[in-house]
C-alpha cells in the first residue's frame, strides 16, 4: 500500500525547473537590442541639448511677464489681505504631455499630493497629461479641469492666454470663491536640478482689500483690479510654462545621458559574456571533434 502511494506521488510530482544558461544567439539578440536603445537615447540627448539653449531663452523671456505682477503684489501686500486666507483654494499644476525626462513629473505630483493632504477640499486644474494622470489616481474628485496638447514646443503668449481664458470661465461658472490661486510649476534651480514651486495669483476682491493698495492711484471708475487679475493669471501661467519647459528639457537631457551610460555599461557586460560563451562553444566543439577522432583510432 505504501509502495503504491509512493508510486502515485512520484507520478504527480513535477520535474524541478533547472535554470539554463543563455544561448549564444540569445545573448547576441540582447546585445543588438541594447545597442539600438543606446543609439535612441544618444539621439534624444543630442536633440534635448540643442533645444536647451532655446528653452533657456524662452524661460528668461516669459519670466519678465510675471516679474511686474510679483512686484505689485509685494508692494500692495496682497498676502496680508483679509480675504487671502478665505474662500476655497485653487491649484493650477503645470507639466506637459511628454515623458522620458526622469522624475520631473512625479515630483510635481508628489508636491500636489502633499498640498492636498493639508487642504483636502482644494480644487485642481491640471495642465498636461502627465500631472493629470498621476493626480487622478489618488485625488480624482479634486481635479475639476484638465488641458492637454502642451509641452510639444516652447510656450508662447497665445497658448497661455487660451488656457487662462478657460480657467477664468471655470472660475466664473463655479459656485466657489477662489480668492487665491496657486500656480505650481517646476523651477530649474541649476542645469541638473529642479524644484516644484508655486506663485500666487489674487482675484480682484482680494486686491481691493490689500493694505498696501493705497500706495497706487487707481481710478475707481475703471475696473483696473479685474483687468489686473486676468493679466496676472495669464502672465503667471506663461512664466510657469516657460520655467517648466526649460526644467523638462534639462531633465530629459540628463535622463537620456544617464540612460546612454547605463546602456554602454550593459553593452560591455554582455560583450564579455558573449565572448566567453562563444569561446566555450568553440571549446566544446573542439572537444567533440577530438573525442570523435580518438574513437576512430
């Protein structure tokens, strides 16, 4: 009985899987694919390097649009307005639709998630598919508006104005009051590093209550603060897109450079493995020939 059970158990037992070494053809195929990847990453690095100087000029140009608004907010002390901390917060997160640029998009998503942890009821407007996809995974209810088709080329005033126009329509149609709008973007600190930061934009009601507004002579018959709010929002979005574009191009160049170096290391590794395997195959064939010749004698 015990013998019969042992026989049945032996029949049901599957043979153990033994790890086989890679054949010469498999190593050669893998080596060719890595070389092709290295060519692609080197080409993308060269393209990013040539576009970086233009991106830096775009960043410097677009930054001038938001510089005057920043000075006005500082002189008017807009952050000390009693309405600045009231109402619902609106976050505009700006990235792009493209990937293969390291952790620049994930770091922005991490920054927005940390902000939403502190202020869970804040509304988010996503500019770019990358930030939209990552925020929708964890905070789908917070995303109220999204834009795509951005980041394909250097940003311009027309593109920023179209986005700001849709944002203003959303604000006007919304039942919420957004006294302060935070525009988040990737700021290139150096050529190899970036930081997710934000610039505030205040609506006309908040500016009207700013304690330092009395420093300026404003005609009450004209709706200056409303025009200022619209222009400031457009300028902040344009400046944020310009800085984010420069940071993304720099990050893509660094990412493709690192990928090319890693591919080169793997090519050296697989070249050594290929040569050793090839030598082993030749040695085995020589052994078989010598053994066969010896058996004939």
